[in-house]
């Protein structure tokens, strides 16, 4: 992984945590993801006017990725409803790197060397520690707000599996497309219409009035979302999937900080120690190769 690719992935990590924070801040999650998905589709339509059309071989992967992304959005909405941002976001992101490493090794024969494999393992351990501290219920206690801990954790873990799924699918698809910009444009168009259409069916005539107070924040989230994933897709054409998947999860440090600073969620010494573990893991991954 070159310094330019690493920098792109780190920028994507910050941008990704930011759009998720925007999504979490809008309390009505259906409205939030309607704006982000619909805004992403509109941005994709503009990009498609200037980007080459993806090659035919990329379309099965693009269609499968769009389906996984829709499921991912639904799971992310559920996890945000059940838990704190600074807890649910790290769990969702922290489950993906090891899954991607295993799948990329099996399907793409991208087996990390000793440094890379150690780095992925250490970074993932830090991510899991950062995520789970203070989330799991102890002694049958329930979380603040009356929600049991396990449904929230389960939704976030399922979100992480969806992230791993679309990461691998898009890693293959964008390489087959011949145009990272065209691939991200059409991915945003195909996936971005589903949630707005569902919201239109569910809210009907009152949808526009419900959306209006949140439009600026939602469209900002859409722009950040497209930028974040566009950078990752470009990086996936320049480096193996596993270290990119692990490095991009540095976004959970940003997410935990956002949760503490803006949502007043707890970020104590154990989470700081887990974040330090992750930094060590990232350093080992960058040393790989």
C-alpha cells in the first residue's frame, strides 16, 4: 500500500464517520437515510454524465453490491435506533476486517504476509475492544433508554457482515469495471432509489414536509457518503482488499470521538487503550510488503 493510497483511505475513514454521525443526528432514521440515499443517487447521476460506463463484466457485482448496500442501510438504521453512536458504529465497522481478510484470501488469493496478518489481527482486536466496552449488559441489566444490549449488538454485528460482503463484491466489481468513477456513480444510482421509494410509500403526501427541516444535513451526509466510498473504491484498484478494509476502520476512532464530543457519550481509558491497539495494528499493516 503506497502512502497515497493509505492517505486516501484515511481521508475516507474520517469522511465515513462524519456522514454516519450526520445520519445518527437526524432522529427519524427513515428520513435520514432517505435524504442520504436519495442525495447519493442524485450525485451519482451527475457523475455518470462525466464518467465512462462500467464494463459489462462489472454489472453482476454492481447489482449484488447494491442489494447488499440496501440491507446494510436497513441494519445500520436499526442499530442506530437501538444503541449509542459511539458504540454501534465501532461494532459495525470492527467486525469487517477479519471477514474481508478471510474471504479475500479464499476468493482472490490475496493472502497477507506475516506483518500484514499480524496487523489485521491486532487492529481488529483493538476495534472489538473499542466497540464492546460498556455495551454488553452485565448481570441482566438493560442499557440506558430501556433497550437490551444484545439486540443492539446483534444488529451492529450483522451490519459489519454486510460491510464485509459489499467490500469484497465491490473490490472485484470495481476492478472489472475499468472505471472507478463510473462504478461508484452507477452504484449510487442503483442502490440510492430503494429507501426513498419505500419512504414515499410509507409517508405518502407528508414526506416532503417531513424531509424539509433535515434537507441540508441529509444532503451533506449524502455528499460525504459518496466521497468516502469513492475514495475506498479507487484504493481497492491500487492495493489488496484486506489492508484497505482494516485501515479504513480507523474511522471508528473518529466515530468514538464524535460520540464523546457531540453526543456526550462515554469514552473512557479502556476505549483509549483499545484505540492505541488499533494504531499499532495499522502500523504493522503499513509495514506489510
